[in-house]
C-alpha cells in the first residue's frame, strides 16, 4: 500500500504554526517569569541593604553579584572595586552561597525550550495523520486525500445462503430465479438480444428477508456479492459518498458477473429537493453518481444491482425509471404457509420436540415478519435452556410468541386485589364481546400476568384458518366492539373507568378512522379517499387530504362509529352479566386461562340458562357461542390492558 502524503501546504502551515507557538512560549511567557523573579538594583542599594542587614544570602560571580533578601526575593547588581565587601557582608550575617539560581547550561535550555516541544508536536502530528488515514479506510484520508482510490473491499460473504434458506417469499424467488439463470449463462440472453434489467428493487417491510434474498441470488449463481448499505455512502465530506459509489462499481466491474446489493437505498435515493434551501449536497452528489454509474455500464456486462428499501414511495423517480431500477420485486410479510415454512427453516437450527405443531404457532404469530419468527424460535430455545430442557417444546414456542408480542412476564409486579379484579373483568370483556359476535377469531388465551411491555393482561385471539385478505364492514365494526369490550366491562361491573384501555382506544380509533377515510365505509363520504398512507411498510402513517371542514366532519363520524360499537359492547356484556362475572372470577383466580376453558364455561352457563346467544342469524342462533366465535377475522387480535404498546396489527389489511 502506498503511503498517503497529505498535501504539502497543510504540512507547511502546521509546522509554521508550531514554530510560532514555541517562540511565543520561549520569548514571552517563560522569560517574563524569570525577569519578574530577579530584580536589578544599583550597587548603592546593595551596600545599603548590606548595612541594614537585609541580605540573607549572597553569591559573587565573575561579572555580577546575586543576592537574596530575608523575604527570599532575588536581586542582581554589577561588580565594583570594593575591598571590604566580603568582610562587611560577613559581619552583616549574610550567608555565602555557591549558587543562588540554578542556571541550566545553554545547551540544556535550548533542548528543553525548542527541541523537546518540536519533538512533541511531531509525535502529535504523526498520530493525527495516522488516525485520519485509518478512519478513511486505510488509504483515503478524509481531509487530505479526497477522491483517491479507496482500498476498501466491498465483497461480502453470502454466508452460504441459498434460495432454500429463504422460506415463504415464493413469488420473489421465482422472479429472482431469472437473474440467477442469466448470471449462469449471459450468452444465451445476448444471443436473442434480450437485456436483463440493470437494477432490481426489493421492496417490503423490515425483516422480511430482502438481504437474504440478495445473498441467495449471489449464492445460487455462485458469483461475488458486493454489498453496501445506503447509509454508509453518506459521509461528512461532500464528494466522499460519490467516490465510494465510483469505487464500488469499479470493483464490481472488474469482478463481473456479480451482484451489487445496496441495502436501505432510500438513504441516498430519496427524492431530491426541488429548490428548497438546506438540501443535502452530499446525498445528491452520491445519488447522481449512482445514476451515472448505472447508465455508464453497458447492458449485459453481468453486473446486476439489487437494492432494498421499505420506503419505495420516497425514492427519486430518476432511480426507478426504465434502465435503472425498473423491476420491482415485492417482499411482503409472510402468509400462514410462509410463516410455517420460515418457522420450520429456523427450527432446523435448534432442537425441538417431535410433537411441535408449527401450524398452530404460525397461526398464533399472525402478522410476524421473518425476522420476528426467527426471533421467536431463538427465544424458545433460550427458554428451554433456562428451564433446563434439552429441546424446545410447544409451550416454549407459544410463550416466546407472547414474549415477542407483549414482552417478558413481569414476575415481581404486584397488582393489588382490586386492580387484578379490574384487569380480569377488562380482559374477559374483550373475550366475551368477541365470542358473542359473529366473525370473531376464537379466543386462544387470556392472561392477567403483567408483561414488561407494560400490558397488565391480554386476550389472544387466533384465526382458525390463517389467511384473510378482505375484511367486511361488519367484521371491522365487530373488532371495534371487541376493542371496546374491556372498557365496557369495567363500566358494567364497577361503574367507573380506568386508564387500562388506552391502547384499545387508540386502536379502535385508528380502525374507525380508516373505515371512513380509506375504505369508503361511511354513508356520508362514500368512496372518497380522505387520507393517504405515507409509509406503507413502516407503521402506515397517514395524512389527511381534505379540507379542515371535512376533517371536522370525519372526527364527528369517527366518534359516532366508536360510540355505537362501545354501546353495543356494553349491551352484550349487560345481557351476559352472569357469564362475565363467572369468567372474570375464574380468570382472577387462575391468572391464565385457555380458549378451551373459556368456551367450556360459556357452554355450561349457556346450557344452564338455555340461552341462545346469537343475535344476528336465527339459523345459527341454536349454535353454541363456541361456533359463533370461530368465524374468522383477518387479524390476530390481542387486546391488552395497560399503557404499553400494543401488538402490531397484522399485515392483512382490507384492500
Ligand atoms: P430485511 O433485509 O428484509 O430487513 P433480512 O433479510 O435482513 O431482512 O432478514 C433478517 C433475518 O430474518 C434473517 O437473517 C433471517 O434469519 C430472518 N428471515 C427473514 N425473512 C426470512 C425468510 N423469508 N425465511 C427465513 N428467514 C427469514
């Protein structure tokens, strides 16, 4: 590696500065101290002080007399012809000293005054330049060698990942398979005149396996894998990012055929500012360089660029136009089958009991991403080790889903009896309202053991048959009613309310708002889009696209909608007060009850009072609530009590 020479001028400035500093120190700071210490006096003063017996110590050299008074002050005077001096001094009681001031030899003072500081500054300079070079990747100094070739190598290991390791994502794999074939035999494509897309954009929520897919393409095609994250390009100094892009593509060009993977491309590929102040010059330069590089290399050179993002809408249109990232491969959250496959793939890495029902685990983990599922498997393994088991069991897996959804159990949180009772009623409220309506997923589990996320309890509902892509208006209303069930139970039983419903309120409001503003489910507004979704894959923030007046009317409608469902929930609970009491008491004592126990109590009570609980269709009215609860809803609903963040709503939203 060549040593990097910083530009001459900087070095010269540095040394001029150092020399000036040393001179200033030597000439002005230290000498002044010395002068202040030795006072020059005339010979007469010396004689007078001797007579007054003020001289404590004296030293006579060949060309001067140095003396100290009783206070320790040092004086200096010249030598004069004075015969009785020694005698007089002796009589005055002055002590003869050989050296009053320890004077260093001129050589030593030169060395300490000039050479030593220079040496210190030299060492400092070397350290500084070395650090800068290290930081810039060994060869490209940030400040000095801008734009020079960077010795950083971008080839990364694919870690042996193949398509078989990426579960679920069948469509994405199919799409990318073509790339693998092309990389195997580019000639075939050249012959017919087909050109491969230069860039492919993998879009989808975080943790769905985009990076894995990119690695798998390189792994399958057995070509080098160049990888860099968008944020790594963004540097402090303008031009550095662009030079990294140049470098990356130069290296890739040399190694073609190969895969270049740019993760989080939105970090550099964001829409460029349109004349606003405060634009990010560095990022724009980097993006421009990327565009130039993509245009620069010929079709069929064998360099395929894969990029991943979870904000496709924020990308600059120049990036997504044909000839650049013109192919878009969605990598969505896995469906039931996908979740099961992902669980199986990861379960191979740990020891699991033979009787584990992955389908059930996958159903419980509705809306989880691949990364979360991998995490669930790992949590289960950790739990097994903690409890001294040799392999993970079904219970470990189910518990780890709860850990991922709601956090760990808070073992030392002590609720007062009253609080425990309120939480019991709250959770049973959710479960009972869900069970008493059609189109609700069956209750899987109800617990009032506090979790580290802040939830004091929660009700888990799990779909029977997995995937749903559409939700009817009734289903959505029923879900809002279920969310209101907790608060309604508190009101019905205690006549007062608590803070425990905050998360429910938030979710119910969001759902009601979406019904009106996005799904056209209100009479008043009909099929008018009143909101747009901004980060489709990142929480789905929305912004209103209507007048303030309409916004006020929307608010009114949302309030009406939620209020109606709240009233419905209250009514259901009032009608089934005996069930509510019995279930809440059971939960209060057991702390965790399963869906089966829950349904059993409902059935027993129902039989006892010979009550038909179905209201909606008389044909179904004869059925027990157990069946009533089994009608599917496209979400796993885990209603929580407590302030903590609620579980994410599952991915399958109405379309
Ligand atoms: P992304 O790039 O989409 O954010 P990653 O590819 O980095 O996600 O995935 C993170 C981790 O999640 C992977 O290392 C893997 O363990 C797991 N994972 C995600 N999706 C899948 C999948 N489809 N199949 C198997 N594992 C997956």
